[in-house]
C-alpha cells in the first residue's frame, strides 16, 4: 500500500512510513504519516523545542538536611 506523506505529500510505502500520534489524556488529538525525511525533521524540531531556553535554568540540586 502506498500513501502520501502528511509532511511533504510524496508517496510512501508502508514499510518506510512512520506514524506520529499526539494524545492528551488518552484521547488522540493528531496523527501524521510521515516519510523518513519528514520524520527526521519532526524529531529534530521536537528535540529543539524541548530543550530549555538559554536563559532558563533547571534546578536539579537536591539538598538533604
């Protein structure tokens, strides 16, 4: 079976397609079938957006008295 990539619109076969699903409180909000290149782009955007801002600090210090 061959479908179109939701990212770029190119035709992709099932073995190469990746499906990204977004769920909130166990309800599916969005699903996208992506070709390998668009999937790699999606992963990179996700990684960049999940990184803390340069001015943000993450307080991971644990103090035990």
